[in-house]
C-alpha cells in the first residue's frame, strides 16, 4: 500500500514538467516534508517501473548529462484516474499499534493501561511537535507540505482519542461483575470447599 502511494505520488510530481531522477526525489521530499524518507535507489526503481508501464518516457539529457523524463498521455490519464478514485486502505487493521494493543489486551501479565500511557505520551509529543511546526509555517509555504502536516496532526489527535477509548474499555471490562467472571482467589476457593463439605455432612 505504501509502495503504491509512492508510485502515484512520484508520478504526480511530473504533472508540472519534465524531471530527472534526483530532481524528482527533491520535489517529492519538499511536498511531503520528508515524511516518506525515500532513498535515491527507491526513486530510480519506481521511475523505471513508471517508464516500463508507459506512464513516463525519457526525452533526452540535460546540460549535466542527467536523463530527463516527462509524463506521457497515458500517464496523465492514469494519474487522473488515481485522483478520481477513493482510497480504500485495506491495511488499516494491520497497524502495528492496533495489533500491539489488541494482543496486550489478551496476553497474560501485560499491563494494558501502562502500554496505553506510554503510547499516549509519545503520540502527544509528536502532536505537539507537528503543531509547533504548523504554527511556524507561513501560508505562502508549499500547500502540499501544509496539508500533510495538518493530516499528521489530525491523525495523532484521533490516535490519542482512540487510546483513551482503549484504556476506558480495558478498565471497564476489568471491573468485577462485568464481562468475564473473575477467577476465584485462593481464600474464596477454600471457603467454597469448606461450605460444600459442611453441607454434605
């Protein structure tokens, strides 16, 4: 899913004109505030695939001898289709955080509340950092960068709300008389056995 997003994101960078490989990476990084952390090898591998699929084509070399590519008509049609198709993220349930907390809730000996608190502190730290970054931004900055930072802030806000929900749910289910029947303590078990013996005499 991430690789597919990078593929289309790089193709979109070609929309305003021809590019060579490193220029493609630089502009993608600028538009995404570097959050995808693409390396040059990944960019050139994706560029080769875009060329193989007919979405971009080489148009010659620049003064420095770098091979320059331009988007093709087929590439523009494919890009328009991508922009017009809603994203269906089938990998959402595979989030590492979701899996970690789901397993923590059923694994013996794990303090789920502690796991939640550690993650909440980290999520809030990231949210503060991005919020500070957004405050320092100027509206004349790259609009793609501004939108991405906003998305990160909103995503982290949602994550913190979900963590609050997880903690409340776990605490509620841990209360006696709710959800699962609590295991008998040794003292209660001994008392129960004594009562059975007395009643059986």
